[in-house]
């Protein structure tokens, strides 16, 4: 948001997201103070994309596997 009940212009924050079957923003998942993204790939692997604090991402890290049986990840 823009802080005034509106939206800023869209911005690309990565590529290859089409290979993911679920994407969510859990907030600060790893406790470093930056907003992170979790994504599940078609093989059921859950990946953490840690935010770098500058509108980008650090290297992804595997959180776990066998998540493909989950229909709702909150």
C-alpha cells in the first residue's frame, strides 16, 4: 500500500514463481526482522525466501518436504 488507502505501482520481485503451487507471506518467518515468503513447489518441497530488508531476497532455504498433501497453508 501507499499509506493513503491506495496502492503503489506493481514491482517484479523475482521470477520462476509459476513453478510454485502455493505462495504465502507469513511475515517474519525466520525472526531476522525482515518480511519473508514461503513457497511450495510441485514436488511438495516448502521453500523459505528470506527478505533482505531492501525489497529483495536472500538465497532460498528448504524448510521441509512432503507438503504436497496440504490443501491450505496459513
